[in-house]
C-alpha cells in the first residue's frame, strides 16, 4: 500500500508507522487523522481492513451496508476491506482518530469513489 494520500481541505493526516506483517505481501499503516468541522465528507475505500479509534471529538461514519453511526472519544470501529465509506465531523470542534489499515503491499492506500 502506498501511504501517500492527496490532502483534503480540513483533514490533516500524519503518517506514524508502516510495517510488514507476519504474512508475506501484507503491511499495516498507522496514522493520526485530524478532521475539522468544515472538512468535506468524501466517499472512499481502502484495500485492507481499516481499524479506527476515535481520540477526540465526534465523528459520523457512513459505511456501505450500515446505517450512519456517530462515534465519540474512546470509541472504535472496523471498516472491512474494499468497503466504501465516508466520515464527517459532526461536533463543534476538531476531531481526531488513530487509523490502522492492514492490507496488500503495493496497492493504493486510499481510493476515492463516486
């Protein structure tokens, strides 16, 4: 997976780690993502499972096949590989999450969808 992602206004991503997993051809990427209240929600997917831990603020995730759900600090969720989803800050201040994506090496980290 390529950890380089085009920046979206209102979203600041800080890459923290990228490591090979114990399975050949699989890696994990860990980043901190800060989302301002004015950041746009955009639909995207990842080639691997996305494990999210909300650090601060209030975020609403719209994951295909599920009703939108709101998460606050200390909440966690999993988005299955290749599942389209979006996130938006629904709180009054900035929000942040710790994101882990496990997936195949050599694929784009994030793919925008219509």
